């Protein structure tokens, strides 16, 4: 009976990991929020620790969750790689909806401790918007990768940094690591690399992700504790400034364009729906 219970618990941990992995791979959906909804967020934060003894003790929890996340990310990457290639306009508009739809969630997190946004915190907000607009006009918002057949040191560094960013963002409920990668123009390239099982890319990205996971808990807790509203204001500025980057220039009012508009509306609703279970639980 104990063996059955352990198997059942492990199986459900894998399923929860898959859900978190799918959330991490979709811009505008927060893997941290999915972890909260599936009731393993606190345990995940406690389990990821530089303390070797505690880490080993938590392996029966971390391994199935990690396996599930890897499965979820890979399956989502394969599907999205095909969609970008075949139905780019509807896919991009769907993601645009996801990203815009995440704004109320980020705003709520921004105002969680203070009902009003302090004037000083408008500085990081406008800095985030200005930074993204500057990228648009300088042409730096496109993919920063070299485009060569073999990875350059620059490519490896970018993959590692994005792995770090994705891992850190996973720790913050309401913030999507994939959305941040989309903002900086690297998301499509990383999805293609994951879908194609490019080992060099996976290792580079994985190293950054592992460092991010172990560093994130302390960094995020310190930054958000001291500058919570300012941090979320910066994130909001980056999100709003990224919208022109995501809009597909080849959009036309044809069949794909109409489907894209519908998917944009669906995308607007998805981040809010992911928050619904926790809202019902809170009775709000």
C-alpha cells in the first residue's frame, strides 16, 4: 500500500511539473503562478537550497517535478516551433494577447503592499518602457544570436543568461520567464533549439537555469522585500514597451489574420484564467 501511495504521489508530482513546464514555455503565463495553483510553490522554494544535505533529502520531490517540467517544456517547444513556422501571425497575436493579459496580474502584485503606486516607482516603469522603445528604434529588439551554423561564445553566453532569467522568473508568481525572453527577442530561437534537441544549447541554457534556480530564492526575496513595487513597475514597463516588438508586421485581414484576432482575445483571457483557482480559494 505504501509503495502505491509513493507511486501515486510521484506521478502527481510529475504531472504538476509538466503543468509548470508548460506555463514556463508560454509567454504571459507564469510558471510560479502554476506552482502556487498546484500547491507546491512553497515546498519548491524550500527544496531548492545550496545546502547539500537538504538538497539530497529533497531529491524525491525535486526529481519528479524537474522531470515533469522538462517534459512540459519540450512538448510545448515542439508544438510552438511548428506553429511559428506554419502559422506565425496567429501564434504571435496569441502571444501578444497573453502578454497584454498579464498586465493586470503584474499590476496587482505591484500594488499588493501599497494600494497606490509611489511617484518614485514611476521612474523604473518609464525606464522599462523607454528601454524597449529604444531597442525598437535601434533595431536591437530582434534576435541577438549570431545566426551561424555553430554556436559562438556570444550565443552560449546569451543562452546561459536567458536560462538564468527563466529560472529567476519562475520563482516570481505573476511573472513569465518566456515573456521576458520574448521581450528581448530570444524566445523564438530558444524554442527552436529546445524543439530540435540542440545539446550545446540545452547545456548552455541548463547551466544558466541551474545557477538561476539556486541564486533566485535569495536574490528575489531580497530585491522584492526591499523594492517590491519598484521591481514590478519595471517589469510592467518592459511588458508595455515590448508590445510593438511582438506585433507581426506581415499581418493582413485574411483567414490567418482573422484567426489571429480571435486568438489575441483568447490570449488576453488566459493569464486571468490561470489566476482564477487561487482567487476562488481566497474568496475574491
